[in-house]
């Protein structure tokens, strides 16, 4: 919202005695599905990273994760935004291990960066 982007639009309607509760629940579900979620780097390894996203979040072996990074252009001094993509090699219920697609990417990141799934998915309840 700060940058003026609209990431989703939806319409929710209802009628009857229980419409207020029904519309509230439908709105909450739509908002939950719209807002992207993120994880963080728990530990940097020699060949990859451990991230606090796992099977419960829809991240399985073969999933792709992305870290958005900023850099300064040498020519113009402008800020350039780019992404480092990681492929998940192992996934557990709450954590996963991912390796970078580009060699040398681990030298540029640290544990303060947020990690996002490349394809937006939401957490699912274990039942």
C-alpha cells in the first residue's frame, strides 16, 4: 500500500440473518490467501541455507524460494533490486534446506534477509 500497488481485489456478499458473520469469515479467508508470507534464514551452511519454512507451509522438495536483494549501480548510483533463487533439497514439517541456483550467491546473503516462496502458497492446517 505504501508504494501504490494493488495486489488483489475481491468482492464478498451475503444475505440473511447470519450474513455479518459469514461475510466476515469470507473476507478473512480472502485476506489470508492474498497476503504473501515469508520465512527467515536460520543458518547458513557451506552449500545452502536452512529456512523456517516447511511442509506445513507448502514448501516441499523441489520448491523454489527467493530472496530479494538491493544493490547500488556503479554507473548511475541508483538502487537496483534483484532476486536470488534457491531450490529446496530437503523439507521437514517446519524447516527446509535449500541450495542456490547461482554459484556465489551465498557470499552475498546473511541471516537478516527474508525468504519468500517463488510461487505464493499459504500455510495449511495439519489435520
